[in-house]
C-alpha cells in the first residue's frame, strides 16, 4: 500500500467510528507507522476539530512538531508529552518532558494533568510498542488498563498505536478486552 | 401504659375534631408560636452554635500536614498529641515531609520545633529556601524553630543519667538534655532522625530503648504532636533501627522510592494511625519545586516488594 492508500484506509476506519468517545488501537506495519500517525492526527484535528494530548515516546516533541507542520496540522491543538528528548529538556511551551520511558507513574500523572484542560478531547499514545521495550508485558498491561479506564471515565477519544511485531502482538489479545476496537492497517 | 393512653387520647381528639376545627386550633396556636419564635430561634441558633463549636473543637483535635493530597488520605487529620514515625529509605523525602508539615503548621500559627541530629540548621533553612518557603518571618514570630543537636554529646548525658538511675530513666529528660529550648512550648516537633540517635548509642541498645521510650512518653505528656524520622531500607520490613519505635508510635508513614526498570518512583503510605481513619494503599508522590505532592488516586507502577 502506498501512503495515499494507507491514509484513505485510516480515514475510512475513523469515519466508521460514530462515537466521539472510546478507546481504539491501531496496529500498523513498522514502515507505515508515520503515515498512520499523521493520518489519524490530521483527521482528529482537521475533520473533528479536536484538541488533544499527543504522547510521544519514540520521537522528541520537536521532531513531531516539524512533521505535523509539514502536514499543515495545527500544532496549537496538541499538547505534547515526550520522553525521547532526554539530553535537553524541551523548551517548547505546549510540551512536557518525562524523565524516562519507564516513569509510568509520571506519565500517568502528566496525562491526568493535561486532561484537566477543558479543550482536550482526545489522547494519542505513540506507542505501546515503545512502552514494551522499556517495561515488561505485565507492567505495560497494567499501565494501559489503568489509563484506558481513566480516559474512558473522562469520556475522551483515545488512540493507541501499536506496531505489528511479535512483542507488541502479545498484548493485542489483552488490549482487545478493554479497547472498543482493534484496527489493523 | 400512660404513654399509650395519652397517644390514644391525642389520636381520638384529633380524629373527633372536624377538619375546620383542627385548622382553627392550628391558627389559634400559631400566634403563640409566633411570639415564641424568637426564643425558639435563639434556642436553635444556640444549638447550632454549640454543634459548630463541637465541630471546630473536633477539627482542632487534628493536625493537617497541608501537603497537597496527603490530608485526603486521612479522614480528619493526624490526632493532636500523637507520635508519628516517618520511615523510608534514602532520598524518599522524609525531611521534606516534616519540614513542609512544620512550615505549614507554623503558617497556621502553631509553634513548631525541628530537631535535627544530622543536617545543620543552615542546610535545613536552605531546603526551605529551595522551595520558596519563607521561614524568616515565622522564625521572628517564634512559630518555627530549627535546632541542631549533637547526638553523641546527648548520648553521653543519657548514659550518665542511666548509670545514676540504675538503668531506669525516671527524671525529666528535658531538664538534663534540653531537647526543647527553654521558654519554647511547641505544638509540633520533628526529630530528624531517631536513626542518628540510635547510631550514637552504638551497641548500647538497652540505653537507646529506654531513652526513646521516655522521649515518646515525654512528648505525649506535653500533648505535642511529634514526627520521628527513621531511616530504613528502600523496601522496609521493619521501620526503625530497633524495631520498637513502630510499636511506640501512634502512626507510621512510609515513604518509598519504588524501582521501575532503572529508575525509581516515589510513593507513600499511611501504614497505621491510631485514633484516625485513613486510606490503606500505596499512592504516588512527587517532590516538585513547590515541595511534596501526593496523588491519592494515582496508582503506582513501580515494583512493590523488591
């Protein structure tokens, strides 16, 4: 599939979702990962006009901002939580830096704080696969379950990104228990 | 029997009376009631007043730490005059917890004494400055006092006292040790730390035990709310050096630095608190630029029990 086809597939899947609440896991191939992310964020911010929290565990906030700027995504609608830029703490206004990808309590607290903003309508977790690199399956499962329950109680729309690979796929059956839908791209 | 009869009588009169008559009776009474109203109201407001006083009295019987999120773990607060062990490993925030509690209490007008057997007064004041807690005014007003004590010289005095009393410390320990500065009557005391005192005693454990028991009782007699800092392992199974302090203390607050991969996450727990209801769970805690913050609803993901 070329990027355009991927984009179309993502939008088609998102359009099918009628509710503006709920938890959805998108499983993408490693090579399509960026295209999928951009397509989802673009849909949520442009089509649904949502503001949201973008949790970037793979790339720095700056990298993601540049990427979204190129896509003409209004980055003012996004509040970033990053953990990738360890050397220098982010000086970007709408960005919070975590100490580590293993600071799950800190991550959870940062999400809770960001969600207190009335403008926030969605949470985007990029990605579960990265969480699994730094944390064991049991801890990641506990964390995702805790966050999903919290987001559901708040009535937000949440997207969890997972890469289609062996380790992450172990989590998919568990995720399917508490997610509204698993969407494979 | 009389009661039943009167009830029956009342019932019959009411039943026998026609609707209008009943209404008339009511209206007849109402002007009387109107006259009595101010008096009645006064009584109600007095009752309300006494109830409110009781409430404030009750609130006054508890100490609030003022630490964001922490007091929510407790039903009303820490009962006044009780002793609380603040236990935890290195870097878990025991000193900050006590400094913050004392600073907040001093701001509310309570007299607080921080007794340090480890860090100097200057360093502790610097900690307060780091969090932008203005202690100077409170010190001037005599509400907050930080005193550094030398544990070894104190131990020598205690040993001498023990030798004199043949193993029993029955004299006023403050007279000899001047734990509380003369002329200062604190409401809250923090002792930082009992571990330093214990290590100054060295192998003379018996002497330490007698002293520490007397110290707990001494503060209790003076109705001082006391916090005793105890240095433990990161995941403690006993919360003090001798193991008896947690039995002597009315409350035990445990601070953790839980391992999560190659990082540590702070957490806190109210293990016991006699005379007060409290939540029984390990909750997340962070040390921020503003001091300690507790998150009663936040689950911790670090490993408990490692």
